[in-house]
């Protein structure tokens, strides 16, 4: 079945460092791909998405490019801030009649001042 | 504009008991999806309700059931609770045609089974 694999955390970086969180997927068709963020005590929030190969999603300085040839959707940010500390989830949805998201296990990001 | 509201925020139940969790969707949303998030894991899809019917179901036993009311709010019921049902239960609302693209999540209900 479909699945999502994320790099294990926690990932600890200093403020202004470059961030990459790896995400790879397995799917039988052509999924849409998502990154969600979960701040402590808050609900999951959509960070960015891409619906077809080579699409680049971007939001709040974060970017991710849908790479079909490597089945990847890595999250990047050029300069992280303490406020970016959170848990980041990669997810996919496949098919026009599919109403669910399939999620990775999440990657905890800790940014130190 | 109120987002998704879930109640209660926390509860503790004993094995074998039954529990009901509630979700009020964001204004303008007519679809409710439920997810189970075990500690340290990603959410797992339980089911989705649209027009008061279960539209799709994940790989969960029949002990998990739900309901959607005419005002689009929803309940998740779990019978014969097991220790393994301890998790954060998330509700996401959306508009029917948005499928997963327009999800708004609530903060969740933390269920502990002892």
C-alpha cells in the first residue's frame, strides 16, 4: 500500500541554519503531496502542497519540490528561526475518490538561539 | 471565525468502557474526517463523514463508529476500549469538493485508557 517515510528526529539546528527534512513516498499512482506543521498544543496546519510532478510548493520561507523520479518531497528552508520549532509531517493523498491523507511519522525540529 | 472545535480536550477511561468524542467543524465546512495519532506517530485515517453518511473508512475495527448531524457536527464513538486506543484523536473539517486540500484540523482530544 501507499506509505510515507520521513527522516527521524529530533533535528537540532542553530538559528539561521539551512534546513532539510527528507521525505520519500511509495504510491501506485500519482499522489498529491503535503507538508503539515504541528506546534505544541495546536492543531495540524497545512504548510505547503504540490499536486503534480515538478511542482514546487512554498510558504513562509519553506519550499518543497515534487520529484517523481526519486519519489521525494524534501522540505527546505534557507534560514530557520526559533519560532520554526515544531513537528513537521509529510503526507500524501492519491486518487480522485480518495478522501484520506497517509502520513509519515513526523520529524521534530528544535531551533536553538 | 471559529475554527474546528473538539471536546473534551482530555479524558481518561477504563478498559472496556465506551467513549464519545465530539467535533464542531469550521464555519462553511460540511465534511468531517477523524484521525487517530498515537504518541510519536503520524495520524491514521479512521473515517470521513459527508452528508451524514460515512464516505470512506480506514483500517479500523467496527468498535470505532461515528455520526454526523444535520448541522455538520460529528461524533466519534469507541466501544470496548483497549489500552492501545490511547491516542490523540484529531478531527479535520473541509468542504465536500475540496477532499483533502481544504482540511482544517482541531487541536484534538487526548484519550488515555487505563
